[in-house]
C-alpha cells in the first residue's frame, strides 16, 4: 500500500525567509509525486509534479520541489516566502499499479508572518 | 477555459436528510474523480469514472453514497441518508487521460455540514 507522510502539522516562517514543507512517501514501484495548495475556503490548486527526469521541479508561484529517491522524499521549497503563501499544503503520490488514484498526506499548514 | 465546477459550494442539512452534490469536469476530460476530507483528516479517494463507467469505486465508504455520471458528462454524488460523520468537504476532480503522471485538476469543493 502507498502512503504519504507530512511530519509537520504547521510551519511558521517570517516573510522573506526560506520556506520548506516536508513530504516523504512509501510506494511499490515508481512514484509520481504532486503538491497541491488549498487557500482558505478554496479548492485544491495544483502546484507542481515530479514524473521523471530532473530531480528539481519548478512550479507555480515560485515554488519548487526536490525528488530524492534514496530518502523517499519530495520536499516543497520557496526561497523567499510571502504572506500570501499562508495556506494548507498537501503532498500526494500516485502509482499506476495502485489504480492511478492519488494518495494524500495529512497536510501542512503554512503561516507566513509579516 | 472553465475549471472543474462544483455545486453547491456549501450545504447544511439535518441528519437523515439527503444531499446531492454536482460536479462538472473540465471540458474534454473523460476521467472524473471524487475525493473527500472529513473532520480535518486526510483527503481520501472515493471513486473514479472513465466517461460514464465506474472504473474504481473502492473508496466509497458505504451504500449510503451513490455516484452517477450520466452520459459521461457531469457527475452527481448523493448521500442518503446523511450522517454526522459525513460532514466535510467533497472534492471533484478531472483529468484528460488515465496516466499516473497526468495532472488531476480539482474543483473548489462542496462543503457539507450535517447537523
């Protein structure tokens, strides 16, 4: 069975500082990894994904994530956080052998303080 | 291009009543999914349609939940009768093709409160 862990329920960071949201996964087979963001009272918005190739993927709003196969991690990063980045972030994994459904982590709330 | 749209955005019903949620996928997307997040827990898969056929309904919690996709266009998710533990947000999503690397696009969600 596949699973995703987001070890931090909340991350607090000052505006302008680097932001990292951690994600580790467990799957059988090659993983396809995704990050989604949910702003207050909104739906899930796609940020970025890793399929294959370069381990560093860039996405929307200046976010990037690094795939690390040996550590089974896919941490989300942003060099300089904005107050508007305050939201709920979800990591998800998908494996074709598991029927293509997304398995989500529990989510990490990011609070960026001015 | 319109995204995935869901209706209603918010619904408050009493225990034992029926609620029907509607989802219109992105035009041209044959794949439609339902997910839900209840009581602040993880987002869980409910089911997957390919056109009008149920490809995978392994996540449906029980027979109080019925999903349909008439003509392979919009989909409805009916909860009958609703229970308190059904409260949460129900997300609909769609994708163009079935491939593990393909992006699944989500709607704004239907926020259900059962009282």
